[in-house]
C-alpha cells in the first residue's frame, strides 16, 4: 500500500511540474503575441488617424478615434464580465467530475487493503484526501 502511495505522490508531483512548465511557455508566447498585436494596432491607429485627418481635419479625426476606442473598451469590458462567469462555472464542474472519478478509483482499490492493514489504509486515505484538497484549492 505504501508503494502505491509513493507512486501516486510521485506521479502527482511530476504531473504538476510538467503542467507548470507548459503554462509558463504558453504565458510567454501569449505575451509575445500580445506585444506584436499592440504594435500592429499602433500602426493601424496611426493610418486611420491620417486618413481621417485628410478627410475631416485633425480635431474631428481625433474625436472620431476617441469615440471608436471608447466603444471598443465598453465592448471588451462587457465581454469579460459576461463571458468569464460561464467559463469559470464550466471549469469548476469539470474539475469536480475529475476529482469524483479519482476518489471512486481510490475507494475501489482500498476495499481489499482495508482488511489487511487498516491503519496504513487510513493513513493513505488521509494523505489522498489532503492531496486532493490541496489540488482543488489551487
């Protein structure tokens, strides 16, 4: 039973390290993509202002650009506010289902071991519950 616990703890720590590395790589790539998108947006904004300046003059061009960016900011704020709640709810439900499946698997293998060594099994159940609680807390 102790070997099973060691194996589970080792697999959990290796999996967490791999996920952390992947998350870091994704975050860095998203940062580079966001920086490049901001540079492109700057050039697009400059070109739009120059075109509006030639068509309507500098004051009207500036007012039109400010109004357009204000509308875009409001749309982005509404999208984040309304879309984030649904995504978090789905993610929590998926995480809960995964944890329930893990607990069902742990309980299925622990029934035979409980009769052989009840204290070791109880210690393993405590450790498994602690590890699951720490994973859910993150």
